[in-house]
């Protein structure tokens, strides 16, 4: 969602903030802006549009100063517009702020401020924060008071025209400080600081920070005593967050999936395995692609261990009467910041469940809430759509399931098979060219192939904007079969397991109604077009069969002139419910 960056040091703040904002573009946004302090004044430049186009319009020219803040906005309160873009400022234009999250009590704050004659320019929930800070000589003290007034989730950076300092406050929305020599970089996300440093402080809820002269001071609104935050070294590099010669991050990340499996094999899963072995019941909570990984886990875990495992869409979890002592909840989230997943985890925890986090981000909110964390080690995933983190999640989840029954090995070979599948890229590209004008797609599968049909449909719809649906193959004749008509592509995920023949039968039912049958399988299916898969032990099919589906979605998006890295309306890290 929105991206935040702040810089205080001795270099040109504007240039560095723009570079930081560009590295946060992947989070999804509709407008951008900066505020830089210089000679007792704040220079604020902001507008609707993408950063490159705003640079083209010379929006950010002639802004001097060595301290400033910047923001990419993903609209929540108020449409995308120049006025609603951040930073927002008070009536005197001496305080500017940027904000991620939602201020839940903004209506009453706004009414109160209006009655005190504050003039509002935007429709945002954010602007009231700037007015609440108006006229405050000591912003550090003012933020401590502000924390008591605000309800909701917020990561806020504030800058004043009158001192050469940056201020920050965090509650339920991620914020980090990058620590470099004589300069401090605040950001909502690690990739934005990697050009400067890999040393970071991950701020916690209630943290209020003053940064000046290369030093920072942290006060915590919830802590009784002082706070100490450790400086962590992140093993991500600047190069990892670059395209490295690929046309898009998505394509690069698809190609990194063999490595993603190998890296996820290094994850320390021992504590998680102990929890799972001792659990009376296992619940999985996650959203989107991570939920699909959770569904695969549900199938394989039930099949291997006969334990009770239930996967829930995290946003639906509050409406189920779940969790108790003895339950283990596995929360899967590449970002570790997905609000729906965090909310489900808090409910499970309150009901007495132990929490296992499967996440790519060390120090994320999910990591900190969990009793045991399995890190993915997938490196930064910049494309909005999840690919390599999905494969890494599956790797970790398979390992947990295998450890429960003492099964060894197998996944190293899966990494090689994935790389073998990736060598067939030109075939998938050719198929995508042939299918680029189709408007409707159906994906079907049974058993562990069903979540892969779901994931294939999600990938396709989110980056091509085409209509894609997924069904448990056996469900077609209970309704959706009426949608199959002349030439509609039906893609069957058909690994050679006990589901194969039934899935073939369901595909034939579609072809009998003139649907265009396509099989993702290691075996030919009469009359259907084959996307041939290498022979692989059936249990690993989800990790291998998803790869051509990611490629198909990617190349159909590109063939239609869509940017697969930044699909419309979507954000990488969904920090609101
Ligand atoms: C799809 C996609 C989303 C995420 C979902 C959960 O390509 O990326 O569906 O999987 O928003 O995100 P995380 O895993 O960060 O909790």
C-alpha cells in the first residue's frame, strides 16, 4: 500500500527521497509527494500520478535541503488527487507529515479542529495529524501527546521548518530506520534503504523517534521503562532488489524459484515442527497466494499425518469459532504485515493457540507476534504478485509436514525440476501469444491440484485483468458447466496421481461442450492441448505445475501491454483490513 521514506543527513534530500520512492513503487500507489526543509521553510511538492511522469513534469526540481520526507499514496480516504496526495501540512505550512495506515477517529478530530478554525485542504484522514501538530515548538513532545489522541493504524513521519530533525511514530503499520554513516533513512519497507545500508532498526508499536545529526532517540508510548532497539543486519542487497536484466521483476522472480527452494531449505523449522507434532489441531490463516500455499499444506498434511488441519482465509477467520488451548495456528504471509492475517493471529493467540509464522520478512509484525518463525529467505520480492515467495512457502510447509512423519529429502530435486521447467519458457510464451485475446479462462483441478488451479486463476486475473475462474474439477457439473461455450479455454491441472482420471473426465465434459481443453500434465489427454510437465513424484506437483501458469499469466499480460509488476488497484503489502 502507501510507501514512506524520510532522509536526514548531509546529502541532497530531494534526490535521495525520489530514489527511495521509486524503490517503493512496487507497493502500489496513485500519487506521490515530498517535503524538504530548508532555511526555515518547507518546500512541498505533490501530485497525482506516477513518479516518472511527475519527474517529467519537473515537479521535483529546485528543491534544496538535507532533510525531508516522501510518500507514495494508495487512496483510502478521498480519491487520488493532487490535494489528497501526501505530504499534508498545517495551516501555517511549518509542519509536514506523511502517513501510512488509517486514522479511525479522524471524523471527530476533523470536526474538533474545524471548530478551532483550522482550514482543511484535502479529504484525507491524514490531514488532521498535521493540524494537531500546528504551532508545537517541540515535535518530539507533541508526538507523545498525538499518540494518545489517534485511534487506528499509523506510521507517520513529520518534519518541521524550524529544526533540522525528522520525527516518526509507529502503531500497527511498519516503519524502519536505515542506519548509515552520518545519515538516517526512515522507510516503510527494507528495499527503500538498501541503496544506503543493510543495517536497520525495526520500530515497534508505540515507538516515537527524533532523528538529528546522525543520531536517533526512541521513546515508547507503551513501555514503562526506556527502550532499546537492536540494529539488525539484513542479508538483502541492493542488487537483489533490481531487475538484473529482466524486463520485469515478475519474470526475474519466476526465474529465481529454483534458488528460492534451495534457500528455504535453510530455514530453521525445528521449533515449528515441535509445535505441530504436539498440536491437537492445526489452523492455517492467510490471504491470497499465501492462502493457496496454506490449502496445499492442508491437503498434504492431512494425507501424511491424518491430523486435523483447516485452512482459513484470514479475513473470514473472525467469523469462525476457532482455536483453543492445544491448537497451533500457522500464519503464512510473505510480507508479515497483512492486516487480515495479523488480526486472525491476534484472535487465535487470545484463544490460547500457539502461533507459527511463515514469512519472508524478519522483524515483521507477524514475526514478532509468533511463538516460532520459519523465515523464507526468498530475498526481496518486488513485483506486486507473489511468485517465488509462494514456492518458498510451499518448501517450508512441505518440510514441516515431512518432518512430522520422518520423510527425508526430495525437495532439492524439486529445485532442479523447476529449473528444467523454466527452460521451456519459449513454449509458454508461444501459448500466451495464441491465447492473448481470450477474455474468459477456467482452471480446474482436484486434490492438491485444486489450490494450484486457484493460484493459476489468481495470477492470470490480477495481472491481465481478464476473467479467470477456478473450480474443483468435480464441481463443474454442479453449475459452472453452463458457462462453458465455444472455444472457452479450460485449463486442467492434472498431475499423475489418484485424481488424474477423474480430472481428465471433467476436462472431456468441457471439451464435449466445445470448450478448448488444455492439460498441464505429464501425460497426453486425447483432444486436449498439452503443457507437458516432467515426471515428478505427485506430491510435488503443486511446486512444479504452478511455474508454467505463472509464465502464461506473465506473457498474456505483456502481450496485452499490461505492466505485470504493478497491476491496477493492487498493493504489495495490504496493511488495512
Ligand atoms: C497475489 C498476491 C496476494 C498476496 C496477499 C497476501 O499475487 O500477492 O494475493 O498473496 O495479499 O499477502 P502476504 O503474503 O504478504 O500476506
